[in-house]
C-alpha cells in the first residue's frame, strides 16, 4: 500500500482531534504531526511549540501577509489558527507521513491547494457523546459551549466532503484506523 504523503484530520469541536493526534504523536514515530499557530491562549498543560505555536494577533497577521500559512481560519468567531507552509513542505520533502489536525475551514483551504491529500473526518459516536465531551473538559464558559455546539452542527454536516470517516469511539481505535488510512501498520496490542 502506498503511503499518502499528507493526511488532513478534521471534525467538529470536542470530537477529540487533539487527543487522537497526541496519541499518534506518542505512539507512531513515523507520523509527523504538524503544529499549528494560534492566537488563543494556552490551555492548562499545553506547551508552546509542541501543542501549538502561541502567537500574538500581530504575529499572526504577519504570517498571513507573508504567505507563510498553508491554511488559516478564524475558529468559533474568536481565535485564529493556521498551518505553517514551510514545516509541512519540509516534512513532505523528507518523505514523512504528515498529519494535519485542523478545523473544517482549514481542511477546505488545503483541499483547494492540495486536492491529492487524504481527507479524514473524525466523527463522534453520538451527538450526546460530543456534548458530554465538550462540557466535561470544562475549558469553556456555558456561553462558549453553546456557541461551539451550534458550530458543531454545521461541522457535522460537512462529513460527506471527506474521503474517509473515522468514528472516535475510543482514542486507540480511532488512531489505529487513522494510521491505517495513512498506509501505516496499527500498533499490536
């Protein structure tokens, strides 16, 4: 099986994109996981340069103006996120399997410029589970949670735009299915 060079992982808020990506980073050294730049402040435990590049709005503006982002978007009407073009291209030039964990807007931008990429939608097992995960992480206000749930309804409707769907019923299962779609062997447990 030939390995897709670039895989894009997207899905609704709170579906567990970050958790699945972290599991892949920790267990699949053959996968190069892109680190996004963001204007949002770090959540507890997040480390600059590992989870995100935390930048000021002015720094982000400069990245956009200089064409240094493969994709970028305003997420939930508040913060901006983007993928550094140079780091992705460098990893691809090295022949690595590259995973972009991004939002729906970003996935659509990448699809315009790199339609040969492998696009994977991460879906929740149920709507109720998505709501439980969002509320359970306790990082947003009630107002922010409601805003994100409204956005999630729109994001879930975009599933047909993707090449594959992986249901995040467990982190290990979702990660195994994703790396298999990338042309790699899942872990033996």
